[in-house]
C-alpha cells in the first residue's frame, strides 16, 4: 500500500524542519568559544565569572556567546541575586560533541598514519643505492 500524498508531504515537511533544527544547532556552535562554553556547562552549572575565568575572555564577549546559545534554546539561565548562572538545557548536547571529538581523533589518526607512511617511504628512498 502506497502512502497517501498528503502524508508524504507531511513527512517531508517534518524532515525539512528537523534538518533546519540540526543546521541551526550547528550554526550556533559555529564558534569555538560557544563550543567551549557548552563543554564547560556539561560539567554543571556555572556563573558568568566562572565561564570568563575558564575561557580567558572578557565578560562582554562571554555574555554575547551566552545570548546566542540561549536564543537557540541550548542553555538556560537562572538569576541568583546579582549572579547569572547557566546550565545546559539538555545534556545530550555533550553526547553530540563527544561524537564529534571521536571523529576528530579518528581523522587525526588517519592523518598521522599517512605522515608516518610518507616518512618511512622517504627514508627508504634515501637509503636505496
């Protein structure tokens, strides 16, 4: 039985919405400072001062990055007196970053193997009569 045309259009719309959501998350994480903020918040709630200290960035810069992360719904903010505390909205975001780390190290391993092979080949060529 073939799916009805309306149902196919609905599934297509949902898939496009999901792809737009994914692209938006990656766009938001498109700056190393924002990735670092998410990684730090993966260890637990932090205030702006703690994030500034860990990142080595000025408060105004950190606040700008936090605003972007919050506008995408990746983090939540809580006020405690004069302090603003931030936390991840969903810890599964760290799992995504962990998979990207694995991909990075796999690519790095392949690159190192390639360099090693070239070095070995160069040495073999030099020692050949």
